[in-house]
C-alpha cells in the first residue's frame, strides 16, 4: 500500500479568528492595496517628470537659492496630492471601517458570532488588528513615497 500523500503548506498559515477576518474582508483589503499601488505608481511618474524638469534646468549644479522656472505645475500637483492624502482616513473609515463593524449587524451574523467560543472582544480585536495592519502598511508606503517625490527640492 502506498502512503497517503500529505498536503504541503507554503509557510505559516492564518487560523481561527484572523483567518476568518481576512477571509471576510479580503475584497476591501485587496482594494486598499491596489489603490495604494496605483497611487505609488502615479507618484513615481510624477517624480520622473520632476527630475526631467530639474535636469533640464541644470539641477543639481544650479545655485540652491536660485528659483527654477516652471516649477508651478509640479508644486501644484504635489499640493493636490498632499490634500488628497488628507482624505485617506475619511475614505478608509467609510469604505473599510463601516462595513468592518456594521457588516455583522446588517447580515444578522452578530447573534451567531456572540454564540461562538471566541469572545466578542477577541473578535473585535482581530478585526481591528488585521485592518490596522493593512492600513499602516499602506500609509507608511505612501508617506515614504510622498517624501521621496519632493526630496530633491525640499531644501529650497
């Protein structure tokens, strides 16, 4: 008789409440990650345009106190992006936080959840923890990218 093949795993697996939270909200998490990737690609594109403009005007050999011509559009896009980044907490609250907490009430699963072996506090902590991890990773990535974008002229 041949041995029964065992299923190979690809490293550590989530289990329990964290697995359930990730499974329930994976569409929202993937949407947030995709939006972050698109925003980062846009910032890379804008940085390339900024660097082309600076190089065309003799940067970094130009004097630091000299104002480079044509920086208005670049500064305006940077200011608009900063203004848009200020709305990210509101958008995340509306599109990620609200379904996260009210989804169980709307679907009627809140009663089922309270009858399970996992305490409601632990379930809430898992929901908030997994969501906070996704949000913190995206926020740190966007913040670093945003600073990198304007870094060549930030001292001016």
